[in-house]
């Protein structure tokens, strides 16, 4: 059993949210690898599931601070705070109670890891991309949730990440997260690989949609096969 499975999964088991275990673990590992060249920013916290994965990863690494940007509506801020407290990461987490688009104007710290899971409207995701990604340091990482079945984020990462000259090491994490490393300029080989991963993601999206339509649900065996295939071919 690895650290994520042993220590973090029990902490998020009862926290509502949409992350798969693979996505939670990917956020944990990305945060753990942060060295402090910039901070960690999360856009869209809900009740803190992804915040906990990022926070526990950071705690296991260099304790890089996390800024959790969300309107943090009163009716659920109590749950967010209780979940973050219970995970032992209160000191690391700085909630910013705001929409992410105006919050970007006042945010001046360099960012080493940016996780975007706020609004899913195309125009607002694009605005998040345009306002927040320039603050990510070269060599830093971005992760976008909901880039398969949800049109807004899928379209933004399609052109601004997978087809861009500014990202390498693009990866698709089951079920819907795109992860990529920001660079000054990627190479032809990087671009070919990014396009290949886009093909893998599109195949996963169309395949899972077809199965869902036919069977109403993605059956466990198909889901397991999909996961295994993705691990083998990415
Ligand atoms: C899908 S939930 C986030 C889930 C969370 N990342 C998790 O793993 O549990 C989306 C969140 O984005 C927030 N949100 C919606 N529009 C936003 C915006 N424009 N700026 C910042 N947060 C936004 C909502 O308040 C909600 O908490």
C-alpha cells in the first residue's frame, strides 16, 4: 500500500466530491513534488476533497502553501473547514472567498501547481486559463478537472494545452483530469506526444459515452479494462 492509499484515502472517504482515486492520487503526488518555486492554487474547492489531496501531498513534501479559491458559500464553508481541519492541513490552506476570475487580478505569487475545478462554462474556464496560467512558473504544473464529458473545460484544454507549444508531459488521468507541465517552448516530439494523449483521452471519452448510453452505467469490468489500457498506453 502506498502513502496515498494508506493515509489520504481514509480522510477523503466521507467527503463528497467528484474525484476518482486516480485523480486524488495524481493531485497528491503533484503537490508532494512541489519544491517551493511557487505556491499551489486550487480553483474550486467545494467541501475540500481535492484540497485534502493537495494539502496532504504538500505536507508529505515541502509544505508549500495552498490557496483555495472558491466563493466558499456560507452554507458549506463549515464543512470545508471541518474537513480541512480533520485532515491536519489547516496551517497550509489559505481560503480565498471569491470567484476565481476577479481573484486572479489581486494574486501576485508565482504558482508551482495550479488545479482548475471551478466554473465549467467555456468562457469562464478560458478566462481562468488566460488569467492564472501566466502566473505558473516554467516547469510548473497545471491540472484541469472535467476535461472529458464536460464541454467547457474539454474545449479549453483541447486548444490551449494539448495543441499548444507551451506544454509538455501531458497526461490524462481517469476519469476526467488533464495534467501538463508548462514550458517556455515544447519540442516537435512533445507536440506529437501531446496529440497522442489527446487521441487516448478522446477514445476514452467516446468509448465510455457509448457504453453509458447502451448500459446506462459504465460497468465495472469495462471501467477496469479502460483504466488498465490507459496505464499501458500513455
Ligand atoms: C466541482 S466543485 C469542486 C470540487 C472540488 N474540487 C472537489 O474535488 O471536491 C466546483 C466548485 O467551484 C466553485 N465555483 C464555481 N464557479 C466558480 C468561479 N467562477 N470561481 C471560483 N470557484 C467557482 C463552486 O463554488 C464549487 O465549490
